[in-house]
């Protein structure tokens, strides 16, 4: 089980909240102007859902972390436009998971090296007994 101090888990959880809020804004009244209270409620509600609807599951910290990662909305931005901004924020963070059938199962993340590409070592044959020192002539 992850510890609350595990920054990678918190970061991934916060990105999950950003994507869940983006999905909500896309599905629910995407042409309405985004209001500040709707933004705060959406972050809290999605974090609550992602922590198995538990009051002690860390939803408050998760919502705060996600809200801190989210860019401030511009005046008169619609819910749908802000959803695109949230998705772009997650994608720029390097956590844009592929969804195509032929995409790699583990995506490449900028800054993390990939598998080694040097050739595999080739076994060198041992010298013949007559070529060794002190061998019979």
C-alpha cells in the first residue's frame, strides 16, 4: 500500500483527478462559463470518488494537490475549454498514456531512459589445446 508521503503516487493521483474533472466538465454543460465554486466542488468530488469515497482516504490532500497543479482559469472560459486545458496540463507532464491497439504497453516518459540498444555480447571461442602455452608440439 502506498504511503501518503510517496510523491509519485500523489502526483499520479493528482493527474487522475485532473483528468476526471476534465471528463466531468466535458460531459456536463461544456458550453457554460466555468464558475469558481464549480471548479472547487468538482476537484473535491472527483478526489473523493478516486479515494473510494472514504473520508479518511486522503481526498482533501489529493484535491488540494490537483488544484495546485491545475492552471488558473481565465475569465469567461467555458467548462469544455477548461477541460482541454486540464488534459493538456496532464499530457505536458509526461503522463499521456497511449490508447491505440499497437501502442507500447509502457509509454516513454521524457527524461527517463529507455532500454539499452547496444548489441548482445558474443561468446569468444576458447583457444585450441595446441595453441595454448606449454601444449604438446
